[in-house]
C-alpha cells in the first residue's frame, strides 16, 4: 500500500509556509495586485527564513529539502504560499525553478558559481526561467529564440513572455535553439550546450 501521509519534515514545511502566507502575504496581496509593484518586503522576509532556497542542495547553501523542485515538499509549500497569493508564491518559487537547469545540465563550476547567490539570507537574488514565447509555451520544440556563439560570448535573439521575475531577476536562464524549426531534437542538443559557456 502507498503511504500518502506527509513526513514530519514536510508537515513542518507546510506549517511554516502556511504561517508565512497568513501573516505576511494575505494582508498585502490585494494592495500589490492593485499597485503592480514588486513585493520586495515580502520577498525579503521569505528569503530570511529560507523560503527562496529551501529546495536547493545544501552543498551550495540551500535548505537541502529532499526532492527539491520536484519533491512533494515543493508542491505542499507552493500550495500554502499560493493560498496567500498565487503571484507572490510564484515569485518566491522561481529561484528554485531557475536553478533547475543549472543543477541538471551545468558543470560543477557553474553550480558553485551560480546557485549560492540564491542562498544568501541577507540579500534577495531572484532567478527567472525564460522558456515561454509569444507563439507558445509548452511546445518547446517550436521555440524561435536563437543563440549563436560570438567569440567568448553567446548572442541571444528572440522574444520571451510571461516570465516570472523577468527583468528584475539577478540571473535569467534563457532557453534558446541554434536551428529554429528543427523540433525537439534541436532543443535537447541546444539546451545542453547552451549551459556550457561561463
Ligand atoms: C502566472 C504565470 C507565470 C508564468 N511564469 C513563467 C516563467 O517564469 N517562465 C516561463 O517560461 N513561462 C512562464 N509562464 C508561462 C507558462 O509556462 C505557459 O503559459 C505554459 O507553458 C503554457 O504555454 P502557453 O500559455 O503558450 O500555452 P500553449 O503552449 O499554447 O498550450 C495551449 C494548449 O495547447 C496544447 N499544446 C501545446 N503544444 C502542443 C502540441 N505541439 N500539440 C498539441 N497540443 C499542444 C497544450 O497542452 C495546451 O493545452 C507563466 C504563466 C503564468 C500564467
């Protein structure tokens, strides 16, 4: 039989997130909706108690909660934060999302260089995962944003949209292809090579 009960650690995370949503998010959510401002004070408080980096490995300064981005704890925490405000919850969770490709495809040098910046309790540094484009989001095989190498740099050319923390993030992870229209195969090859440059 499958045991679906939350572990003690998952319950602790859920309670922390629920308490944070009740005290810090819900009271201000409507006002941020109206003003359209970035909720920096909320993000700073969330960061101070580790909510921006709890899903990142301890080796890079994160909370090391098992499963990280795809673990049960992530869904439990995000559900509680989204009860406070879906938009603020997404902003809080985005650094862990942005770190995902670096952890999955990056070199160890890149992980040590980029991941710890999300794990500083004294400074909010947001991540942004840039996949969606005006013509589509889930169909990454149709992606049009291109990259090309120019000396020691990569040049990106394209348009992204609906990017959580886009433009205000400390680090943007941009998905791009070298041959638009080549379908899934091109995307898989490009996404692994695009993480290679420093
Ligand atoms: C609050 C919010 C925050 C977001 N944050 C981010 C972010 O940080 N970064 C980011 O990159 N994006 C972000 N997005 C965008 C989100 O990831 C996309 O909206 C999502 O991937 C779906 O893409 P789409 O809206 O273009 O829908 P589509 O991709 O156009 O999909 C619409 C429908 O078409 C279907 N479909 C898609 N492709 C095919 C196909 N080839 N064949 C048959 N059916 C297909 C899908 O299953 C779906 O039912 C955010 C969106 C929201 C609402």
